[in-house]
C-alpha cells in the first residue's frame, strides 16, 4: 500500500501536484478550498471523539486530507462526493472508502443513518452548508455528533441565542435537538485557494432529549419561517395578519405580542405551536 499513499494532503505543493495530475482547478461554485493547516485538521478529528465502534460520514472530501485522517482512526468511513475528478482520485488512493457519487442534497440521509452511521465529520462545501445541516438535523435516526467546518457567518447563525441578531430559524432547527458550539474560528490563510471569508469549526452534540417536544413539526417550521421573514416586526402584528389562530395563543404561551421573533426562545415557540 506504500505506493498508494497520496502524500501530505495539507501541503500546498502536494495539492498542486495532484490538481495538475488531474488537470483540475478548484471550482468556486462547489466551494473547493483545500485545507493546508494540519493543526486545524487535528482539531476537527479530536472534536469528533472517534472510536473504532463509530461509523463516519464525510461530505465533499475533495483530495482527501480529512479522509486520510479519518481512516487512520480505524472507524468505517462513508464519503459523499459529486466532482468526477475527485471521485477518480479518491477511488485510486483510498480503496477502503465507501464512496457515494452524488450531490449530498440528493442523498437519502435517513437510509445512511439507519445503516449505522452515527457521526458526521466534514469540511462542508460552502455551497451546501446550511441546507445540508438542516437535512441532517431533521433525519432519523439522528447522528450522535457532528463536527463541521462552515462559513463563520453560518456558524454565528447556528450558535446564536435569543435576543442576538443572528438568531433565527437555523439556530432553532439545530439547537432544538443539539448542543451547538463554535469551537474554532479558521482564517482564510488556512486554505488554498484562500476564500474571501473566515470559517469556523462547529460541534453538534445530540441532546439526551430535545429542548421541547413538537406535536406538528411541519407547522412549527412554517410559522417560524413566516415570522422570521418579517423579523423586524412584532410577532403579534405578523400573526394577527397571517395566522390569527396563533395570535390568540400568544398569551397562553407566555409570549408578549410586542416581541420580535429573535427574542423568543425555542421553548416558547414550541409552547405556541403545541
């Protein structure tokens, strides 16, 4: 297997050599920015707390810097990649990898998780970050832990608390079922090519039980989306006009109708919708 080792995949010169061999240039539309800081790689893997009994999922492995580190843990690894050039590279250098050749947004995550995958560890392509996270936290069974590199702006929205400006539907969907922490901000200089924005490593640990039980999750999402599309308006005004049946329940849920949506906790939203 020695001749199958692709080299140090956080080295800019090694990355360039592989890209040249593949006749490939990073695709901005796919968010292809290759990690060149091994310390950041170690932080991601350590945060995942991987044992040999875990079954892992990686999204958008690219040339495989994180893939290489994850395979060294001994845990079985499934990866989802849609770039044909990267697929050929991964098949050549990482034969133990269970590779799914699709767009991750088209993959049935329920099937993957019911098959035993319990942790997601990924440097998420910017183009799919928040959409993939919502899909993951609405899957069943839920992953026990996720460690994801995302744009810092997305990380701020994921970890925001009520009363803070970034707090919105993304924080509510994720924090309902997970304890979400931003564990490391990552400079653009840690990537090649350098993106125009900072990134963050975000850790998701599944709660022993959700913050609140939701009777009708589809309706829960619908009303919260409605209110946050008019986040500067008082919730009483929005509901009175668009969903009067919920306007009448604000008092029973302990919600002041003069509050803006970003000031309302997950437990209060659940009380209103239930």
